[in-house]
C-alpha cells in the first residue's frame, strides 16, 4: 500500500500585490520523504482558493477552464516533481461583488489523487 503520509507538498505562490480579478500562478512541489515509491494519478494543474488570514471560510477561487487531463506522478525515495498551481480572486463570499475585497489572504490548495500500486492496480 502507498503511504501518502510520506508525500511532502510545498507551494510557491510568489509575493506581491494582486489585482482583483487576476488569476495567479505558482508551483506545487511534491517530494517523497520516505524510502518506498509513491505513485498516483493527478491533474497536471493544482487549483487553489484563498481565505482571509485566520478565517476558515473560503473567500475566493479560480473559476476558469482547465483541460481534463491526468498524469502519473511516480516518485522514488527523495525525488521531487513540480506541478502548475493556479488560484484566483473570484469571490465566493455572500457579501462581496465579483472579486474579493482588498486584504491579506492565505492560499488553500487540495491535491486530488488516485493511488496506483506498484503492480498498476488502482486504490481509492
């Protein structure tokens, strides 16, 4: 069985001021911190949203189109791979117009995976 607890994920979202309505791009770096191989299928693009610092509710998200594609990530011991990260400023707040209001935000991303065993079998 694949031990996803050994998968390290870090994000580089850059720095600076963002204009409302912009989509932002960065990288998601996946690293196998264990001794056993980690194999899974995922999207080549990780989408993310933003929330106000210290808040649990999402404030903004990416709303554009992405190509429906999957890639195999196959990481041996201490290997890394980068995926494209995209996040947006389209508001999902009930009291806000189309874009999130000015402020300080945190990026929140979810990596969806389908685990692939060394024998090629799928586990969910």
